[in-house]
């Protein structure tokens, strides 16, 4: 799995990240999993064509000492479809901007 991982988090940093994710993202089906929705204007051609597979998300997984941002664009409604794909350059930039904003606002230096 392609992902962007921030590790070696202190307890305080992890707590701050958890609070930020709870305030800003949709919670997933399992503790520590969150969904970062892909804006409609960043969807790829096939993703835009698959209206039934909307909305699309990136998975965010909060671990004991790390947070991982998956680079796979997932569908909320369909697990196996050609519209599920690794992030485009624009989608990757969107995730990295979200991460940078989170780290800045929560004063994380890891």
C-alpha cells in the first residue's frame, strides 16, 4: 500500500492528532480509522463517471505512535471497481496539504 506515514509521535502529539482528526474527518468503521473525502473537482475521469461509487475517500489510520495517510482513493460504496485507484498528482497534493495544515495547527514537529 502506498502511504504517507508520520511516525515516532509522542503521546501528546498523538492526542493532538487524534483530536484534529475527530474534529475534521468522518470516522471510519474501526477505532483509529478516518476518511478524508476527495473533493469533486479532484476526481479522476473514471471516478467522475462512476456516480454510484461516490463519495470517494482516502483512508487515514491513527496508530499508537504514528498516523498513516493512504494514497489509494477508495469508494464508500464499492470495494472492487476500476474507479478505485492510487492518487493522481493533484489528489496526492491535496492529502499533503491536509497533512501540512494538521501538523502546523497542532504544532507537531515529528
